[in-house]
C-alpha cells in the first residue's frame, strides 16, 4: 500500500493530540512533519504538546516545527479555558527535550511542497501557517494534493460565538485568505459533523480495559475537557473535533457533503463565520467541499482500533459501548 504524504498543521490542544495519535497510527499515512500555530494555546506550548502525543506513539522521529505565533491581524485569543492552561487538561507533563522543536514552520511547509509530489495538508487549527505560506510562495502550492481543514460551521451554531467555529474565529483573515487563494478545493470538516463525535464516559471506561498506558494518557487529557463540556453545553463526554478530519482524509465514505463557494467573515459581529453559498447566489467558482453528514460509529471504531492496536477483536466484540 502506497502511503499518502501529509503535513499535520495544528494547535495542540486536547483533540489535536488525539488526532495526532490517529494519524501516526494509520498505515495509510506518512506524516512528514507537524507544524504548529497559535490557537488553542500559544504555538510554543502547542509544539511541546505535539511532542508528547508523538512520544505516546513512539514516533519522536517526526519533526515538529513552530510556525506563526500570532494571527494574521487579530490579537491572539486562546482556548485555555477549554483545554487547560497547558493545553492538555492541566496535567503539566514533563517537557520532552529530545528531539528539539524547530522554528520555521511556514518555510517547512513550503520546502516540503516544493520537494515532494502529492503532499496533502491536514489543518486542525487556525489557518495562519497556511496563509503565510501561500503569501510567501504561492507557486509551491501547485504541488499540493489535498487540504483538509477542521473548521467552520454551516447549518449549526458556533462554539465561540453564535455563528463562528473557534479555528476560523481566532484568525478569520487567514481563513478567508486561504479559501480565496488556493486552487485546490478545501475540504471543510466543520461543526456540522464534528459535534457528533463525542468521547463518552462509556468509551473512556472501555479503553481503560485495553492498553493501560495509552488509556491513561487519553483519560488524563480529556478529564478537563469533559468538565468543560458539561458546564458549558450540558454534554456528558467531550466533543473531539480534530480526529474526524484525519479519519475523513483516510476514508472519504465516513462523511458526506457538497461542493460550494465559501468565504469567511473577517470582522464585526459575525467574525469567523463561514459563509457557505449552497445555492450559488454569488455565482462564484466552488472552492470547498462542505461536510454535512457523518457516520459517527464508524469513525469511533476506526479511532479505537488504530490507537489501541492489538485489541481490534475486543473492540469489535463489545456491544453497546460505542
């Protein structure tokens, strides 16, 4: 099987960390590197969290690069109230010092695109690094195979304003710029589908019967997230948005959607809103695939069986958990 080359661009973050676990444990993917921007937490802190996720997968050979530390125009607003001051549930893990985190995330993206064929980007955070890379060397993106963006909301309310999803709200100028300046259609994995991906107490209890080390890590980092979801939304469990973007990249049949023109509101009361022209009102060329449906159980089986390798038969045999 030929592996698909990918760059994971992210802002770890609890659900970004879970997405890294899925990506690295998926045989279809060759993760060339992880680039980090500020979003859930400042970029330098997010990079340290990325290393922790890679350590959990015995994959510290994958390089981690710090990219942009501020949004394109806005002042940075993090989500540390949601993910914890350290970004991973306030567990304050011991810092991993080897290998070292590198600077130059934007240049890394450009260089990889220039020197490799058929490279895709799975963007799990604000699109700051991608926007800056396009601004610096748009021609390099002629080699881009596909881009997946966990962001936006179509027919569902936002998670940081009535209309805006967090990643696009944090840096709306970068999001809008990317949508308007890429020739490759962006696959928008928005809240319409990610809100259906809930890590429930049942699932957490179940994984603690499997691999103890991995289950401990997932349980620890999601505890804070679960408390937040209960207090803010009355959800028992936590929504894990980012892993769905990875799963969809691997298996398109998990989600369904449609092609549309999309732009992002840069300022004002609707800042960060993804405007989906589903009826072709603007008569613009489509620039996105907007996802609207997801088979959430299929996703969860994929996630568990890949992250908990060796327990596939047990996961398949248990009913009523997922």
